[in-house]
């Protein structure tokens, strides 16, 4: 049986989820709710085999091994720290990740 990780979400990532819902809800609140529920389900699935997700292309210049998971037009950016998966941000796929976007979670 694969190892299980604890999935933690930073305040920045929570704010990203809210902003995504707000944006989609401008046109269709029901679709926004459905999309966020599917996104949260996908995030929850990272408790098993998060290594299956590729490193972000920006990892090379950030110097940290962040991974990402794609959901529609969005990328869930996370890092694996011991037995934890830390969701750092959820950004539009066209945006590049930079260090100013990241907050370190409390342990």
C-alpha cells in the first residue's frame, strides 16, 4: 500500500481558490462551485503518490523542487516536505511562478 501524505493548504492557496470561484461565478455560480469541488478533490488525491506530478518548469531557477498538477486552466503548485504535501499556490497556467508568490507555511 502506498505511503499517505498529509495535504496542507497555505493561506495564499486558499485565497487563490476563492478568487477562482469568484471569477467563474461571475458567469455561472453553479459551475464555479462544481469546478472548485473537483479542484479540491484533485488536491485531496495528492495524499497518495504526489511524486507522480511533474516538477514545475520554473524549479530550475527557483532552486526548490516544486511540483504541479493541472486542473483545466490552472496549476496547483505544491512541494513535498517529508510526509507532507504543501499546496503553495493555484495559479492560471499561463502565469509563471516566482518566489514573491510563495509563502512558507507554519509547521
